[in-house]
C-alpha cells in the first residue's frame, strides 16, 4: 500500500499531534507489518512486533524531527531495532523456518492443484531466502516488505545507494538461480 489520498507527507508532521500520528499509523501499518512478515514468517509474531513499533513511535513521537529524516526512515529504524531486540530476547535467530508455511495475503486459489503449487512455490522461495545472509535478507525485507527505494534503504542501513542496488541485483540473481535448481523450476 502506497500513500493514500489523504496521507500526510512525512515532512509535514508536527511533533505531538495525535491526529497526525493516527494518519501516519494508518499509512505505515501495512508496510511495517509486511517488513516483519518477511523477517519472522509468523503472522502473529509480525503483528506483535508491529504493535511494539507503533507503541514506541507513539511514546517518542514528540522527539521526531522532520529536518533530520523522513518519518518512514525514523519508523523503520525503530522497526529494525525492535527486530534486533526481539532476536536478542529469544537468544537465537530463526530466519524463515521451512516447516512453517503461511498463506500469502490476498491469494485465493480454488483448485487443489493450484493450492499445492502455490504452497510449493512459497516453500521454494522461503528455502531460497534462507540461503541469503542476514544483511541480504534485511535489504530484501526493506525493499519488498517495506517498499523502500534504494536511497531510503541506504539511509537506513548506512550503505551507499549504489551498494544497495548492487546487493539487490546479486540477491535477485541468487534467488533466480536457486529457483532454477528446484525440480519444478
């Protein structure tokens, strides 16, 4: 979900405004949730982490400064730190467990063969994603889950924009090659 018709521009945020926060919450909730869905592969856990992010954002909303960064950058920095804290709390990193395949939102299949093929494809994608490094998974999550541009990802990760583009290009090639190695690929 991109910007809605009535969405605020992040630079127009005035610190402490409840109405501004509500509008931004509605605007960024789907992106934050998708980001966590890419990272934890458990919709319940993704929902919990999303709520933690918005709770932190609400309590710190007065400290947001539009001249320092965009609201999206600020919010996703909170999300990334929340994810790091989450993994520290559980004591180990669990990236994309293969035995836990969840349905993708918006996909409705009527035929059993289509359901099986969709499940197989998701399993294949998750297995391929699991072969990526932590940094690569983070960048993929920000790009496709958080819908960030390469420039925004660079700002969040501290990498150069060209480096982000190079990493994404290589990751897409790795995933394409990984898919090609599968029997039905």
